[in-house]
C-alpha cells in the first residue's frame, strides 16, 4: 500500500481503534525501553510514539515501494526512505526492532529479517505485527491488514527460525470485526476482552516477539569416505615351483 493510504487509514475511526489495541499489545511486550535504541520498519509511526520520549533514540525506516512521510510533524524528522534489504545502519546498532506493515508487504520477507538480524545488537529483540490468516481483517481489503500476505502462527514461527531468530512471546489483537460502524466501534473493548479470554483463533493480527540468535547452528558437512582395500595382491609359490599371481578382490 502507498504511504498516503496508510496515513489515511489511521486518521479514521477504524484506524484509531486498531492503533489503540495493537499499541496495547506492543506496550505489554515492551513496557520499559529506557536507554534502548528503537527502530521501526514498514509503517510504524502510529506506534513509535509509545517509545519516543522514553528510548535513547527512535527511528522509522519506510521501504521505497511504499513511500515515506515526515514524523514527528512538529520536530526534526526521524524517518527515512530506505531499501529494506540494505539499511543504512552498521552491524549491531539497534536494540529493538518493531515491524508493522512490513513482513506482509515485503517482496522478500526472509531477506528483510536477515537484514534486521544484522542491525540488531547481540541479544536484541524483534517485535512483529503481522495479519492473521484466519482473521477477518486479512479477508477485507478496506484496511491495510487485508493487503499483502497474511500468516498463520506456524508460518511466522517457521520464518523466524529460518532467519536466525528464536520466538519467545506471542499475542493477538483486533478481535473486533473491521466494520467502520458506530455499534461495532463502541463495543470494541468487549470484543477484545471476550476474544482474549477464550483465546479465539480469529484475531486480526499476531504480535510476535523474538530474540536474535547470536550463535546459530551450522549444518555439518558430510565427510567423504575413502575406500581402502582390506587385502593387497601378493605373489604365492605354485605347486610346480613357479610363482604365479593371485588376484585377490579387495574387500570394501
């Protein structure tokens, strides 16, 4: 989606509801980011405000295919337009990475996560907000969560492990149907409470926390076997006194 569409969504009532409940899930995972360097990737600005006054520094990277907007509006810009596969940061330069509207929109999510792994410090954490394949929000293209590729729980876990992350926390949000009508929006809190209480599988988004694997397993190479004959050919005397050659077949 274009950055203008994303900004427009969060300016309306349904976007305000989404920001409220997703922000609550994000804050529940990261309740203290003091002295931490936080990087948001995708369209994270509706949620980075939770950490801007508390973190050591807070940056937002938006992919070139999406576009970029200035954030915050009344202060020096903390956003940049980047190539998601080559971020302008040195290795191990950030402590926390927040992915919102990133994995499902990426053309190569595995490459994006490997680049995130590179810029994260040792023991750094990743928090990814991704649409739930089984949820209603992924089935309606009237919201940003209905665009791109949604994920099931097993799919996102497999993707994280394949890109050298260890999943360590799981949550869901947006049990309220994505219907921009007054009755649904007024009952959003009841929907969220009921869905989280019964652990309903139709939440709109997954909120997955993972940590960087500093030491990852490297597959062992198969050692080549060298075949050595058990017996060597030898000369043996014949009954007539002349030597003859006995060809012994090597035992492998």
